[in-house]
């Protein structure tokens, strides 16, 4: 038991510092990905409802592509493929310089692409759940399209989409573990290194299990409170 406590302690003898840093990286990556994924997903959902057929087709191709590709493959394409693409572009411009994409940025970009493809479907379902009379009522009052979207549609859209987006957030938290494949020092990467060095795989992967479970429980409580807050208007009617 003392040996385990020593291994998990902070300082030179333990791995507590490294694991804590991994937790910080995991949470930071998920939080950095969330707004990007939500914004892109919302725009894709708007594109799917556009009267312009080219926008609808482009949006459908986007969601089909990133929902169909394995998340790990998307990560590798962004991390390795984007570097190669930028280097080739620089060569065409007569510049010969090495380009290296930060693993954190590559992880956030790739996870955002996958997250947004699923979020767009959640937003699209929420849009379809809002009666057309809500739009028509806003226009009848003389409100502009953007004002109707901001003042009438968005509050309802967020409330309807919250459960689905909450599920996607939980999936996003788990998917952050994939970035360990490109060397980012998240929870799984740090506990994996510790397990290999100390030969205590059960201990450190058990710690990773508990940490992900704790993050999921905290997220679940937070999401339940947000959903309850969003439903206050319904309950008061």
C-alpha cells in the first residue's frame, strides 16, 4: 500500500504531477473543442436548411464524411496530412521550411470536425421541432430574419438541443483519449507511460478509469442542472 501511495504522490518519487497535468490537458482540450464544434455544427445545420442547393449538398457531404471516418483516422489526417499539405504548398511558393502542427491544436481541430458533424444533426432536429408559426409570427411583427433567429428561435433551439448536445459532450470527453496517439500528454498518455515505467499497469490504468469516471459524473451533474434551468420557463406556464 505504501508503494502505491508513493507512486501516486507528487514530487520526484511519484507520478501525481504528471497525472494531474494529464487531467488539465484532457479538460482543456475538451473545452477548447466544444465552442468550435458547436459553431461549425450550427452553421452546417443552417446550410442543410438553406434554399441554395449547393450549400445543402456541401453540408451533407461534410456530415457524411466526418461521421463515416473513424475518429482516429481523422486525427491522423489532420496531424500528419495537414503538415504535408502545408509543406507542399510552401514548396510551390518557393519556400523550403519545415512545418510542424502543434499536437494540441491538431487534436482540437480533428475532434471539432467529428463533434460538429454530429452536433449539426442535433441542431437540425431542434430546428425542425420549432413550429414554423414561430418564424412567421416574428416576421409579422416586422422583425428581421437575424432578429427572429436571435430572439425567437435560438432560445428554443438551445433548450431542445441540450439533451443531445450533452450526450455529445460525454462522447467528446472520451474521445480526447485518442490524442495520446499523437503524443499529447493527456490522462491516457500519462498513465500509460507510468504503467510501462513502473510495471504497475492495473494501478495506473485503474487511476485513468476513475479520472474519466469522475469527469463524466461532474459533467452529468452540470448538464442536469443546465437542463433544469432551461426548463424553468416550461414549468412556470
